[in-house]
């Protein structure tokens, strides 16, 4: 006899980034390119570099290139009349660390690619493209992949998997937010409409090891895009060995992520799972860590079926409680309009 339990859950819309599948005629780049822009809204020469980085991000997304951009807003131009809303002391400290390691001077706008290559002018899109493509054509020293799952409005669970050169390395995790807009009313850019891509909003440095990490993040602005970027980097030389990214939810996505664990709290891997509403079923399979994502979930009532040990539990992300089950079927209802 199958057990059915009616429960309403708060669903969080999320999506996962996967490495692109290229056609047989295309050749995937062997490596990657991390393009870090050091900029400021208080710097009159920075908007062209901000726009060049935005174009590079659009190109990488359209062509599915392994180019990962981070827009770091430094805080040392805040005394010119405009306080950059996205600045951080971490960004300034990171730029000074590059200045010591490369060596180089400290200025804005400045770009560093893969921790060692510095184009002469950050606003030259052609130079950024050439440098990024050149670095992406080289075989990486390590491999890194990640999944990013929103657990609450202010926390992200990141699952890291890595191999290769991890000795004397650290992982830098950054949540970046795109399509951020501002119109300074003071300072060198007063009256200009500014648009930013991949602004670093949260950052955390962790040991280089496969596992799970919680990243605390600020609440996002409305209508922006969000990603998590991970870098495997030597903390002394600052050379970057590997990089990857995972996209987070945007308004209008309709997917549901969660995790299945057994009675001992261990993940249930490889469990086939499906959500059915009438004759329409959405299939998925839990990964090695027990995570799953159901895509195309629309408002309505669903019956979830999967093979699991007795007393397993399921957690939907952004829902603070787990749903305990003793059989293979339970039901949930999505609030009307939640996934619109």
C-alpha cells in the first residue's frame, strides 16, 4: 500500500549550470580564463572597462566559452564624492595582493587574467578577448566543478568537486550579480547611467578539497542575474589552476532543487525521482551527494515517487523543514503563482 501525505511546501526557484554540450563541428577550449576587473563607480575612466567586461560576459554566454568574469569594486575612490555601493575592502586587498605577486602598480580600471596576465588597457575589448581566448586554449593544471543551491535568501550551498593540482592551493568562492544599475549623483561619474556585469557581492576562501560549503550572500536586487564562480588558486603566486561557475535562479525560472538523505543523515545517491501532475511527469536522479533538480515545475499539485530507504527525508531548498517519508510516494501542492 502506498502512503500519501498532503503537504504544502515553499519552493525556491533555482537552476544549475552545466558544462556546454558542443556539436561535433565545434572544438571545446581545453582550459579556462578568469577575467578579474578592478573598477569603481568613483573612477571616470572605469565605465568603458565595465562595458567591455559586460560585452565579454555576453559573448562567453552566447558562445558557451569557459570565460569567467569577476567585477571587483575597490573602495579607495570613495573620497571623490560618490560612495560605490558595491565596493569592498576585500576587493582592494586582492588588487594589492596581485600588485605584490606580479608585480604591478595599483590603478583602475585594471584587468588580471588567470592571476598573471595584465592587459595594457582594461577598456580594450579586443585585448580582453585575445587574452581570455589565449588562456582558455591551454590545458589546465587541475579540474574543478560545482553545484550551487539556494538554501535561504541569504545562503547558498556549494558542492565542490576537484582534482589535479590542489597542493598549496585554495578555493575562492564568489557570488556575482549582473545587470546592476546605478546613476551617481556626485563624484566623477555624476549623471552617468552605469551598468555592471558579474559584480562580486560575496566571497569566501576555503581549503582546496571536494566537499560542501555554505556561502553567506546579500539579498539580490530585483531583476538581476546571479552566478557562483569558484577559482582554484595558489595563495602565494596567485596563479589560477582551474575555475568553474554555476548559475543561480532568475525571475521566471521554474525548477525545484532538494536533497534526499536516509535515516542516518547520509545522502541517497542514484535514486530515480519523478514529480507527476496528472499525466505529466518530471524525472530526475539524485547525484552522488543526494541532490536533485526537477525542471519545468509549474504551480499545481504533484505526486513525487522515488526508490528510497525507509524513513528517508527530503529537503526542498529555501524550506526550513524536511519532509519525512516512510514509503515511496508523497504529494505536495505549490502555491498558485509561485513559479510564474
